[in-house]
């Protein structure tokens, strides 16, 4: 019977905390100590900190129990999880979301780990067939579904993808992740990959760009930024300078080529994508700017089916039919055509939601948005008519619809465009259909179109020269004006005190030599910076901020 050790390199560093490096043996000490306290039940692992999460996961493996990973830590998914696993125990390192727990559910709060112990802790071989996790899908297309994972399937997949996580041959990389460890993507890459192959994972705050910068600065080098398209766009539009990165890895949604090119230019690092799912795990990679073809991990094979999909076969894992349409190119490469459920057919025409969403996000002033197809038999909705939900503070719904008419075939035009303050994305940037439907159908107060509530005043223009001292070392080879410089110039034109700034968003890079126009309103006291027709920054101050 095949077996793999719980830790591939127990004596080597496994985690980098804000204070120090922690070896695999220290994690094993903590896991053995925690295993002695776990009840004989499935373990719902809700730990946010990767070190605590990993120790709890290993503790369950050592006891021969499995962990249940929710995909989301929100109250709704947790309630669904408890209904599906009424005999489970919860392990957490923070407060739980507001959710009524069954009286019989034990909750183990971890406030500290026993990382130090006498001697070398046992590092047992774990049978390849041992069930170690039930991982729930995100629920983006319906009710979350659990998928069983064995230790052999997880360990072999980590070994198969080792080259992706070794950007410098022969050197262990440090993985800095922006995704939670209880999501399949984060679990495979920031927990299993370090356990099996000896990469170093990081802990500590990772919510804001400044947090990620701090984790990257700590090293040790070389560092991999493991993230999502949503986070990449946030870093780029927020002008966040990052320390040296050896590689960027993205997943959870398609990454467009333009964003990948800008990331590579600004961060001087290649950008790779992972293709996979909760059902299959990661199965293929590609460098986004180099090719549209995906290359399978070693040991994985695809078997095309007549309906345009394919079944995946991998060692120690059950076969699974992909939910995407693919075109095989060679025995180990393929082109992704899109999700089968993403294809829309109306009036004899065919397109995909992904393609429509790409058009929507290309409309000037649209910060985020999505096409939403109605349920087939949704009462009161015309057959085949879709809706659009957008975050576009500077554009009106009729303006957006006018631009869509010029780019989208008439059969696929939405019946309405709804403007909202933000989309209900989860920790990995995904949108569940239930959350979108709730947003679309919730009662909304009447609001005036953007720009009509108050008169905008022209404060003037400014431009930053290429030799400005603030540009030194700021994205070498790809100079971008720091956000603080943009604000300083804007506030000077407006004659306001910057200390009373309430909110600011940087929506597009400002380059040296760009002419930036500043307009502002008084009720509320808000400002907008534009380069041509492109909004580059906007914000709000408390009234009374005028100097």
C-alpha cells in the first residue's frame, strides 16, 4: 500500500511568521499536542491563520479523522455546513460568524500552539487512501457540494506541481498567499504544497496591499505571490509598490492578458495561472502572457468526450468530468473554451457569460460588474433577457447601456443595468448566484444619477514631471505617480486639509507627464481626478475640511 510522510522536510522551515521562522518539527509538536485534545468527530477547520489551520489539519490527520473545509467563513455557508455535518466539531482561532450552533457542537478555540517539545516528534507515513478532507465548493453556481480528498491524491498533486513553486531551480520558495487556507486553491498551495515539498508558507495579516508588501519583505527569497485576478487589479490600480517577486500565481477566475502584461511590467516577474476546481484540484498551468494553451501537470491525463468536455484521470484520485468545454491540442496541452453552463444561446445566437463580462469591464468608468442570466423559468422575467449589475459611480445606467449596444449583439443586451456600491464577492473574489439574486431583487431607494445630486466645480489641473523625486525607485521601468502625490496636488488645488480625508479610491495609474484634472463637489465634499475621460482617483472628505 502506498504511503507518504505527513511532512516531506520536517527539519526545514515550514512557516514564516512576522516574528520568526518555524520548522516543520515545531508544527508537528503542536499537531501532536492538539490531536490529544480533539474529540472523535469530523473537524470543521475555520482557522484564519495558516499556521493554526495547518496545525489543526495535521492534528486531525494524526488521529485518522478528516477536516471539513467550508470554502467560505460566512454565516450562511457555516449554517449549511453544520446541517450537513451535525456531528462535527469546530476548531477556530478567531470569533465565529453570527450563526446559531447546535448545542451538541463542540467549539475548540485556539489561542496558542505548543510549538516547542522534547525530542523529535513522530512524522508518520500516511496511507495514500486515508480520507483527510471534505472540501466544499464555493457555491458560485448553486448549493455548495462537498468533495472527498485522500492524502495520496493531495500529496501526489503537490509533487506533480513542484516546478511551478520552484522559480529558482534548487531553491525553496516562500509562498505569500492572499487567499484563505480553507478554500481549495489556498489549501492546495499554501498548506499541502509546503507540507509535502518543503516550500515555506507565511502567516500574519494579509488583508490589505500593505500587509502583502510586509509579508514579501520578510522573505526569505525567492518569494511567490499567490493571489487572484481581483487582488492583482487592486494592487495595480492602488499603485502598491511591491518588493522583488520571483513569480506571480493566480487562480479562481480567468486573468485577462492586459492585466497580466501590466503586472509583469510593473513587478518584473512572470505571471502564471493555475487551472483547476474543488472537484479536481489543480491540474494545469500556463504563463498568461505567453500562450492560451494550458499544460497538464505530470501524471494527469484528459480524455475528451463527445459533448466537448473531458474526464480527468490522476493517480490516487477518482476520475472526474470537467465542467468546462476544452479543445485538446497535444497529449498534455489544451485550450479552455469556457464553462458549459457559461454558454448562452438566444435567438439562434451563441456566446458566453465570460465574454460578455469582459466587454462590460472594458466600458469606461466600470470598476466591477457582471452579466446575470435569469433562471430558465423565473416568474415575471422575459425569456432570454439578462441583467447587468455594475459598480460605476461616475456613469449612469443609460450611458452604460448605450455603450453596450455598440459592443454586444442585440439578442444579449440586458433588460436593465443596475448600479450598486459594490458586488458581494467572497474572500477569493467569487460571486455566488444566490448573493447576486439577493442583490438584484432587494428593495432599493430611488437615487439620482451620478453627477446630478450636486454641482461639480473645476479646481484645475496638475502634471507630475518625470524627474519628480517621489518617482525614484517607484516601479523602475514602469514609472507610476504615487497616490500620495496625486492627493497632495489635488488637495492643493481644492484648498482642503488632507487630514480629514474619509475615503479614497485609486482606479487607474497616473504616469509622469499626464495632465490630471481635479473636480469637486461641496455637498457632499468629494473630489474626482481624471486623465482625459479616464477616472484615476476619487474620494470624500468630511465637510469643514477646507483650510
